[in-house]
C-alpha cells in the first residue's frame, strides 16, 4: 500500500516536530528531547507558530515553510488541529506521520470519531502512512530515531527484537525490562488507533523489509479483522520467528480492551488456535516474552529436546531440571565419551551425570569452561543450561568466560545461562557476553529453563 | 532440644573462626570478611595455629586458648580435622557451631559417613547445636551476623523474611534477588547435612523465638522424616505464614536431589497434599517466592478476593486483570459512592470502571493519589493493584507518593504496585516506600497480580 514510504517513515532523513516546545509540561518538549538526546543524525525541523527558535534550531510556523524534504512528521498539536496540520503535511509531500495526539475513536464520542474519519480521508488522499493517532510513537533503535515522547527508550541496546504493540504502556514495560536485562531491540512501536497502519502493514514491513529485525513480538488486545494479519503472516511463513502476547483473555479484560482500543478482543480460544496454526509462539508473561525474544535473537535453533544442565550449585540445577521436564524437554544422557571426559574434569565427589553439579570445580573457571566445551560437543545434547550463582570463590568465572568467547569460535550448542550476582559484581563482563555467540543470560533458573523450552518450540515451528 | 542455645548460635556475642585465613583462596578468608565487613559488633577470634595475628586481631592456635566465652564457632578446617576441632569446641563449652567444611555423607563414601557419625556423636555428648556440615552457613541480617563465606548477603535490607534452605545455591539465588528487589530479610541459612539442626528445629526456633521473623520460607529438596516437620508446624499453626518451594518434583530432579543431600525427595504429590493440609503456601518459582514473601511481610492480610486495578496505562491493567481472574480473584465492583468520586477525578474520556485507566490523570500525581485514597476506602474492594509505567509526564509521581506515605496513615487496603522505570529514575523514592505502610512494589504487572493472589491464599489460610 505505501511502497517505499514505510522505510522512509521508520528511517527518515528529516523529521518535522509539529507542536515542538521548550516547555517541559508539553509532549512537544519530550518529543524534541527524544530525537535530539536520542542521537538522531538527520535534520530536525521544530514547527510552532509562536517561536522563532526552539532547541537551538530555527522554528517554522508551519510545515509548509520548511525548505527541504520532510520524511517524517511527528504531530503533537491539540486534537482538533490535527486534520489541518495533516493536510499541510500532505501538500508538503511528507512521507509519513506519527500522530501522538489522542482524543479520537477511543473516546467513543461522535466528535472524536468524526475527527478520526477526517484524518483517515486526508491520509488516503495524500497516501500518507500514519502511526497513530493516540500513540506514544515509535523508536528505531538501530538508527537512533526516537520518534516518541519517552527519551529513555534510547537506552535500549541495539539488537534484532522488534515489538509491535497495541498498547503504549506495554511498550514502556517491555522497553524498561529490555534495558535492565540487556535485550537487544531493533524497533518498537505502538499502533494506537491504526487509521492506516495496523498489524498486517507493520508485520509485513518488519518481515520483508527491515533487515535488522530478526524476531517479531506482537502485543495484541483485539483486532477487527484478524484474518488479514494471519494472511500476512502466512505469506511470509517461517521467515522470522513471531511471538505473540494476547491480553484480554478473560471476560473482564476483554471488556476493558474494547474501551481501550475500540476493538473487541474476541474469543481467546480462537486466538489460541490461530497462533498454533500460523506458527506463532504465544507467551503469557512479560518476562517470558523478553527472555524468549532475546534467546531467539542470540541463539541458533535447537536441533532437539535433549538438554544438559551444568550447575555450579546443585539446588538451582534441580530447580531447572524440574521446569525442563514440566515443559516437555528431556535431560540428555551423555555419550560414554562425554561422560568419560566429564569424569576426568570433576572428582567422584560430584554429581557427574545430568544435571551436573559443578560444585567441586567452582573455584576453577578453566575446569568449568572445559565442562561447557565437552558438553557442547556431546552428540546426545541439543542445548545447555548453565547456572552459576556468584560466590567469592568463583568471582573470576565470568571474566574468563568473556575471554573464551572473545577469542574463540562459539560453543557448538545454544547456551542459556543464569549468572546471578549482586549488582556491580559481574555486570561489566555479562554485558559483553550476553547475546553474543549463542550465549544468552537469563535472570533465574526457572526462566532460563522456560526460555530453553520456548527456543525448542520455535525451532520446531520454523523447521 | 537445645534450649536457649539456638538464640546464642544465631545472635552470638562472640565468634571463633576456626580455620581463619588472610589468603583469598581459602574459605577462612571469606568467612572473616563476611563477619568483619558485614558489620558484626561482637568479639571475633580467629583460630589458626600458623598465625599470630589475622585481620588485625590476635590469632589463637586452638579454640581452647581463647580466654572469653565463645557463643559460636565457625569451622572451615579440612574434612578430617573437623571432629577433633569440634571436640575442642565442646570442651570450651561453645554454644553452637557452623560447620562449612564438606566431604561427609553427601560423598556417599564410607569414610565420609564415618566422619559425619563422629561429628554427630561429639555434638550429642557436648549438646552442641550444629548448622551443617556442608553448608555456606547462615546470615542474621537483623543483627549483622554474617556467618557465611559470602559477604554480599550483608547487602540485603533488614526485614521479616527468613529463609531456611536445603541448598546453599538457592540461598545465593534468593539473596541476590532480594537485594535487587528490596526484599527485607531477617535470617537466611542453609541446613547442609543436618546432623542435629534439621527443618523442625529451625522452623520451631523461627516460629517461636525469633521475633524479627514474620514470614518463613522453606526450600525443600527431600527430608527423611517429613512428619516431624509437619508436627512442628501444626503446634504453631497460623502463628506466622509459611511458604514452601519443593524441588525435585519430577523423577530426574528427585534423583539429583538424592545425591545432593542424601535424602530421597519423595513423591511430590504427597508433599503437595501435606502443604495444603498444614496451611503452607506452595510456590514453584523463585521470583514468585520473593514477591509473595515481601508482600506477606509488608501488607496486612487481604480480607476478601475483590481487587481494584488502577493503571496509569490501559495495557498493563488489562494484563493484570487477566492474571487476577486466572488466579481466582475478582475485579471489585465499586460502590456508587466510590464510582461517583472516581468520576469527579477522571474525565469521561477514561475507563473509570475497574480496571481503571488513570491515563488522563497521569501528569497529575495529586489526582492519582486521590484515586488511590478513594478506592482504598471503597467497601467493595479488598486490595489494590496500582500499575504505573514511567513516562516523562509522570516523573514526579513516586516522590509525591513518598511524601504522602511519609506524612499520613497508610492507605486502608493493601496496595501492590508495579512502578517500572529505567534504572536511576525512581529508585531512590521507591527504596523509601517499598515495603512501608502496606505498600509493596513488584516488578511486573503479572507478578504483582500473582502476588495479590498469594496474599489472598495465605490470608485465608491464616484466618
């Protein structure tokens, strides 16, 4: 529908902020801050008829007065003024718009609906792709384009996870969790009222055209015509893994999401079946979501369901084994050759069968890394859960791991690790290895095990 | 069994570290560091025949040479030397011992078993309560007694949660999560091989004698005589809430835990039934565990199952409502009076019924706090989930909340909050309000909702 225009919208060479401001109380302030402090490299044109300069830049009374081409217009003027401003954008031939302003269909008032209809008509006439209205915007982490009112999204690490959300609040939740847990993201966006960019358009773009996106995450409350989304996904089947979080699974939540985005959330069981049919992994928890997305972005697919648990302390290993079995994975039975090598590294004192208790080796990073190497070469093992709680005696473990990963080929199997330590102890080294070379760090043994199970599910779907 | 001695063991006026060292490679180094850097106020006697002074203190060649009374001996000498050292402790009339040294029953070797039998006989002869052998020790957070080889436990905030664990690794996991998530703890300990302090003895002490302990958490792999534990719990029924995490729930994990602690984990279904019968809340996830313990320590019981969801952004509110319904709680239906007051605070634009979308009020902390007040007085509401993702416009929300809680009586209902923000933004204010005056902060909307459900379950059990 918007051939070529979406790329310019998401990676603009120039941005006009219509409603730009230097007043902290205004969203136009925060949008300017996000762009500038977020490191945007292109031209920024603040538009505000009441100012000559804003943020040290020449301000324009209207988008029409800007001399150069405008790839993206971010609109934060009051509700009633948006149609007029959008028409000016059309005449100026802007390539796309983000309308942050709210007060339309979601108000369930005639006035709001009429204004939204007007916006839609103008966008059709000028063929302007629009994100919103009633959105926080989008953030292109890859290219440092923070087109939102929340600068802090720019703190997210660059990576391959793209979130397409029906809720701005959910984007904020996931964005902040991503910062804390080092999830690398490519783009995140909230669709808002979806006048002409809805899930199908966005999913198609990120599946087909956005190279940096390697994993797509959908947060869905309700869609009027779900079939269109599923047709889009089918056309691109198995190109990139897709994870979905469907909220409004119960009656009350359903009713709330109807108000929120003006769509019926619909019968959850139908959604569940559709996800299964179209090879979409469903998650029901925001932490499972970020964990799974991170693992899919950083690990090779899992070739089978046989998992080795290597644990620096027996307890967390037992915990992880419980979850693996509950999730339908199995504990691998090492080949005789592997077992022999393990027995050479660990004393008889230790549990040397799976789940392996590496306890007696914990003061020796070299022996622990040898165990990782040996098990990653085991023919009966498809993936490794590697669990180590910090204790003074193993303090150098993560820096040694970092050196190993820096200087060598990756281990031969996906490794999902849990490396708990008080803040500040291992952070620097974990930052360097997390998400690199098939090594992914997850916060608890249970979440690590569930992530392994999800990696396995998606690997099977993508086969 | 050890009348009065356990109190001296856990709150000693003097500690001998037998095997103390200044060599970082030795556990005796880390035990000394934990005590001294952990802020222990009593007398510390390093014992090591090869040194005159250690850590700036006079060192003793044997515990017998110490002039004053020794309340607690921490033993970190090699496996074979422990019986002799323990006998010296007996003669010196120490009140209790922590034996960190490993290499006994858990090795499944005759030699180890014989040595452990000897330790048991000596402890019986001199009536010395022993934590261990094969333990990381214990930490009394309340009184700054870090009798373990991990100094970092001393970074845990003081509070009412006590963990009695069958795994040192699990203590490290929970301890580090507690630091990150501001869970206030009283004590944590790993029982090790349990020569004479097993779950019943520890549970009895913390239920009956330790005033600072308000919530007891058990991590259980397997116990030889579970009946003794349940009898202890029955005698003290409903005195303090008890949470249990049972691992080794499946066959493989069970086998591993047998090796780890020398006990059969036993049939999980029997455990599950016993937990229900004795009013113990079972959890199966370490994050659910810390969340629930924190809420039980900081909130009043929930009088019913009717929950109000107040959310700054609709999406997270819908997510939380999904979980509440799944967990068997209900969304409260506000009284007419409450609804009227809410309608005065929020514009018609917003969803003003439960789950309430406070979106239009998000730039006004006063209106959000008014909503909290109004709903906490609603006769149809038993607890409140309060969800706010950070965005620039609501940056002052948490400092205003902090002022409100500082200057006023608590809100009239337990409030479980989710206040996500990038690191550094709200941390300082959250530190001040989290766990205070019935206000408890949990990391995600889903976990907050599950915590509310657990608070409800325990409140019903304790009735």
